[in-house]
């Protein structure tokens, strides 16, 4: 979850340097933490490659970013099953760009309301208990 936020914060709006590109290529290996991580890495890589045409001095990133279909499938299934922390979700825009759709979640499960327990009048039992104690004390 923190890795997703750090990755979002590293978005500069300009092409990546070769060092940045090499670092970005290592991050999807941590996709077992959350399936959104390799998807967001792919998006960042593709977007920065597309920005390369706006910069005359930009170099092509030598590391290739492959779309991780397994991570996409896992992300969709886990989000629909409510098996991911909301902090591990992609934003709506990221989902549309990476998955070409928005992932709908089922409505949260309703909690079943249990009937209230019957109210028991314990005051009569307490007074009876008090008289029983007094009776025992007088006998002693």
C-alpha cells in the first residue's frame, strides 16, 4: 500500500532516465504484496514512454514493461471479493487506463440484526438473596 503511494508520488510528467527505468523494472517483482503494484508500474512506464516524443533529449528506456495479465485478474477478483484493503485499490482513472474498465465491488455485506435479549427483573432475586444471607448470618 505504501509502495503504491510512493510510486504515485514519483510521477514526474517527463520521460524516465535510464536509472529510473531500471529501478521501475524491479518493482513489479514485489507484486505478491498487492496485485495493483505491477499494474501501476506498467502504467507509469507506458505513460513516460509516450511523453518521450515531447522531449528532444529523452532516451528510450531500455527496460521493457510487460503487462501482467495475471496481476490484473487477481486484482479484479480480490477487489470484487472485498479481499483487498481499500488502500491497495487503484484509483478510478488508473483502473480505466490499466484495465480498460472500472471494477465494481459488490455492496458491503449487511450485518444481521439479532433480536434483543429478554429483560429479566433481577431486583426480586437480589432481595431474596439478601434475605437468605441475613437468615444464614442469624443462624451462625
